[in-house]
């Protein structure tokens, strides 16, 4: 057979291939870190520091990309792309320990990002209940207690018993988490009062928390609503404002030992789709989520209770959403589980020229790509159908790791 390229993305795949051809085990340990290349982006640093970084990496057989103006001396700062295999970058980190100008700190930050990126498993703490992630994708079922959901699936007209039956069906169909919200966040939507939001969701929480064992999530930006839901059995606060809308939310979640979902959104639901613009969409999302994680930690929420969400469709145009989906694995550098909401989204309809009722196949395709890109939790309307997509994709993604 003629030579062909192996498209490995992980060291596990490479080690499996070593075993197939009978490589000595000692050689595997030496060669595996050399076989997978990584590119690590470093935020703007002083140009002279960047040039030292480049020279050190060149000496190890790798390279560092930086701006032309930083080389010529026109620019005082530059972003950098460290390019090399795992072995070369590990040696670079060691060399930077002895360098001045803050390069030792940069080396440690690179080390943490790589460790997070390579980590295959994580633990999510839900009010003391530990859920291990990294062997399968969790399905979060959506329950919209609203009359104006973008997908037309609001159940505000249902009484609590009917809502409970709806929730039980989702669990039977394979939902691992149920996410209940009483305020629409569709583009152009307006806020409602906390009192009205509580009126919509609280009877549902009270009813289903007695009959359902899966974790319950409250989708809200208001601490009063979250407080009522947490008292009624919720263990996750899914806050599309990433704890920005209500200054009491972070401390409340910390006090209840609840997990939080921190989502990126540009603007508010009322304004977010008015010509959103980015210089670098993934860089902005990463910077935002890191900053919000730091704020959550400062408020007393441990890392084990933080989930991140890039906010597909929240202040993003079609191209932005596609870039997020292509580069979703970048978020692994944050070291926390990634939740993504793709179900029936407008960008899917735009590509397929399909209305809300005809986006299931597009949602399925997007979910498969997201799981392959590192999504740990997928938020969906059609649990039974999407559970099949998740199970099949998980079998492919995790099979070589012995976790299918």
C-alpha cells in the first residue's frame, strides 16, 4: 500500500497506532509527545519578550508566530502563536522558568492551558452530588414555561401535573438534566418581572422535584427566581448573563452550593442581534468566559461547579456561529465542562432554509460536530431523537478510549 496521512487529533489515537505496529513500550513514552502538534495563543505581550519566546522555541525545533511590526520594532506588543509538539512546548515551559520579563508566568499559564486541554475527565459538583464527565455526553432537556419561546414549545398553558408528565417523558427519553425557564431569551425579547417568572416556573419545580431524580436547572438571570427554584430542588443556575445581570446571583449560587452555567452573550436578548461585530470571535469568547470564571471563583463558587457555554446565537451572526462550532475544542483550555445549545437555532434554519418545525436533522448534524469538538452537555428540545445522535457520536468519539 502507498503511504497515507494519519489524521490523529489525540495522543490516545497515536498510542493505539503504536501498539498496532508493535512499537516498544519505552519508545511509546518518548515518541507520543512528539506526535501531536499544538498551537497555543498567548495574548499580547511586550515585543521584546515575544522575540525571546520565539528564539527559545526555535532552539527546540518549534516556532512562534508574532506580528511583523513586533519584529521590526514598530509595535510595542504582539499576540503570539506557539507552534510545536507537546514535547517541545513542555521543554519551552521549563526554559521559561529561568527567563525574566514575566516569561516565567507565561510559561506557567501555557502549562495550565495545555493541561486543561489534554484532560479527558472532569467532575461536576451539583450541590454535593458528583457527576463525572468525559466518558459520555449529557443531554439537557429544555422546558420552556413561556408563551413566547422562539421554538414555539412553551408550556405555560399546562398545569403543573401536565408539565410534570412532559418532564417525565423527557427523562424516559434519556434526558440527564432538565432546564426550566420562565422568560424568553429569543432575539428582541423583553424582560418580565421576577414575580411573573416565579409564577411560571415555581409550580413546575415543586411538582417535578418530588418525582424526578435527574438534576434540575433554572434558566434565569434574576436572583429572586433562582432563589425560589433552588429552594424547590434546583441544583444548577443557567444564567445567560454569566452572573452580570444580578449582583446577588453569584453569592446566592455559592451559598446553595449550586453549579452555574456561564454563557457568552454580546448585548442583551433585546439588542444582541443588532449587527453584532467581532475582531476575533473565539478570542473574545475565551477572554469573557475566563473573566467570568474568575468572578465566580471570587464569589465563592468552586471550579467544580462551573460550566461554560459559548452562547451560540446570542449576539452572533451565521459566520460567528459556524466558527464557534468549528473551533469548539478551544474552550477545553478553560478546564471546565462545555455546554452548547444548538437545538432548532436560527443559523441552522438559515443554512437549510427550514422553519422551526423542520430543523431536527440540521440540529442532529450540528450536535454530532459539537460532541466531536468537545461538548460535554448538549441542550435540546427533542430529547428522544437527539439522544440517538449523542449515543452514536459518543461511541465514535470515546471508543478508542475504552469508554464506549
